[in-house]
DNA sequence: AGTGCGATTGACT
DNA sequence: GTCAATCGCACTA
C-alpha cells in the first residue's frame, strides 16, 4: 500500500504559514493521515484552535518542560498530551524552533478507515467519531507515543493536501478556557456537522 | 512525598 | 443544563 496517495500529497514544511494564527486557518480543510499496522485512518480537519506566542492559555507560556517540549519544535511537528487523565489532545507545533506555540486540532470529518474508527470509539455514528479533540485522537489511535514526530513526512502520522475546496471558514472564541476568553482564535468550517462546540459559536 | 489542576468526555436531570 | 472520572505533570517543601 502507498503511504501517500497521489491525490493526497504530503504537506511540505515550506508550505506551512510561519504565523500560528495563519497556520490554524490554513489547516482547515487539510488532512490528518494515520497509518497503523491494520490500515489507514484519515480525516479532513474542520476545526482548529491557535495558541500563539505569549498566549496566557498556551502550554508553552510558562516555559519549556518535559511535557510540552514538542511545542518548541519548528512548525509541523506533533505535540500530544493527556488532558484530564482521560483524553489525548493533538497539536501541530508552529512558529520557529525554540519559540513555543501550536495549533490544537479539534475535529475531523472522517474520510477513510471509518470501520476501524467506529471500533476504536465504540460507536456507529460517523458524525461523532472525531467531533472533539479527545474523540479524534481516540478514533485515530493517537497517544503520547506520537508526541514529537514530524508531520511533514509520511510515516505513522502526517498532514496531507485535499483536493476538495473549503467553502467558508468561520472564526470564534476558543472552547473550555478561563484565560484569554475574548480572543478569536478558533477556526471551523461553516455548516459542517463534524464541528464540535455550541451552535452559538458555529455561525 | 504531597498537592492541585486541566486546551474533555459521557452519563445523567 | 450539571457533574464526576482520572492521571500525568508541575510545583512546593
């Protein structure tokens, strides 16, 4: 099996915007591709959140630690951490090496490997398979073992181009934060049933 | 060694 | 709408 189908070219690092907010918007409509021993799981990104330089809610704000060190890679590397002891959250590092910023991937529209995702999630509703940051990592079998990997190379987890155009991208405040709650740093596909969050934020 | 706390989810009223 | 589960990590001493 080909690791990177011709219709889904791997995104080159040089193609990724250097700015965190621009990257968060750029990633809408792009693909997350997960290769496991049993097959290929993939989905189209329909929701992201930016955690730019100096963001009080960003994990990099207090400095580099053993948990968040992947955020300090240059753009295009995975930062995966465990939230609430229950859910892994998947981020794409942004900016240049040493800076510390990233983009949280919050929801996917499932594309391939849906039967595996259903098994991983224990449910049969396609809409709910990857609607939420902890749900999409469960569906795609993403955990801390993938922390720090290069997302610009086809391997176990990488980013790809889609040939399907995104109609409209909306912006809103982020979800579940106490700090920086007035900042418009969340991006989503308008009208997509695969986006998480309250309806109010998805207009 | 002990403490407090989340970039969430699923179950429940 | 509310609320508990659950645990790695950062921080204090």
